């Protein structure tokens, strides 16, 4: 296993999209115990779905191996949404999610966004803690999800 200092963040390529999809789905299966493919149609063609104006999908690689993912989607002219954050299981707890989060925030600023939002399952405490410790605050909760915001 390589160190986190060696992670290279780039926009996803068509060749990387299957590896990215696998990482995301593995995380869902691990957390929820199953995968509902009908809830994830964007994963069938990540490159095409996220390669639109105002959106971007990134992967983190170590020696050409995709180990994490993260996306920015356009919520409004001033607000981006973080989606599809996932880290391959054997690379967790090394600060990689935080590095991806910082990368997404930096890219959102470059793209002209002034705010960034995200949502996650309210039971997913590790994700909630990641965002809270990096300046995100809850602005809405519902029966299943927590919605958080950060000004860039």
C-alpha cells in the first residue's frame, strides 16, 4: 500500500469509469448490505454523465490504480454539490477522503462556485464527521438524510 502523499487527483477518463463505479458500489454494499442499481443510473456512464458544463468527476490514483472518487455537480450558478465521494476500503483512515474533499472544494472555486452543499445518510457518521470537521454545517435534516453547506 502506498502513502497518501502519492495520490494523484485527475478528471475521470472513459477507461477509469468502471473502476470508479466499482469503488462506489462496493462502499454502498458495505454500508447498506445491498446495492439498488435503479438508484444509481449515473454510474452506468460516469464519463458522459459528469462531463457537462458545471459538473466534474474526479478520481484519486496511486500508480494508475483508482482508489477514490468524488464529483461536483451544478446546484445553481453559485452553488456546487459534492457527490460520489468514496474511498476504496483498504485505503481508508489515511486522510484520502479529506484530500479528495479539499481537491473538490478547490475545483469548485476555480469553476466559480461560492458555496458547496452535500447530503448523506443520517446514519453514516464517518461521512458526517468528515464534513463537520472541515467546516460544513447542517442546514436541513429529514427522516433519512442530513444536508450540509460550506461557503467557499
